[in-house]
C-alpha cells in the first residue's frame, strides 16, 4: 500500500483550523491542505465551536468562512481577535464570493486577508502569512508559534 507524503513548500509545518458550515467543504479543505503540508488540527462549523477550538488547539492560522449559515464570519473574526488579544492568532477569511464583494469589510477586519475557496491552497495561505498580498514581507510571521 502506498502512502502519500505531504509536500511542504517551505519546510515549515503550519497548523490550521478551518471554520465553515458546509461539512463537504470542511472535508475537502482538510484533504487539500494536508496534502500541501498544512496540518489541519481541527474544524468548526459555528462561531461558538470556533471560539472553543481556537482556545483549545491554538492553530497558527484560522480560516473563517464569511457566511457561516446565520452567523457572520466578520463578527467571528472580531471575537477571535478580542479573545486572543494577549497572543493574537492569524486569520484569513474565505468565501465563494469575490473579494471585491466584501473589500471594505475585509479591510476593516482584524484578518490577514482573503482567499476565494476556489483559490484555497497551502501556498496561498503561506503567501498571505508572508504578506505577499500587498507586496510586503514580514519575516516575523514565517515561523509558526511554539
């Protein structure tokens, strides 16, 4: 039996929590990211679950769906930012909608940036963590927190 070895683009393993209300997307995202060297330490399908999981798992990055059923991913991002103020966590908003649909709200939120669900990948996450979205590079965020 052959086993698949995750490809780690930068040899840096990142831990990730994925927050989305669609179980099929959660499963697909987990498989994709793990194949690309991102360790998905957990998933959550509601704000309450996400708040608990972030405290418990302390992921390096949290992917938050903008539309969590009847809940707002923007509000969840604000709550996560407040909850973890002493040790801020990095967050990326995700959606099936275009970034331009939410540009002002994304800019005003405490997240690193936005990824379309169709563009979700390990390298896209790493690029945002490195600040490549707007051409900046912050080497202090290349390494996951201990």
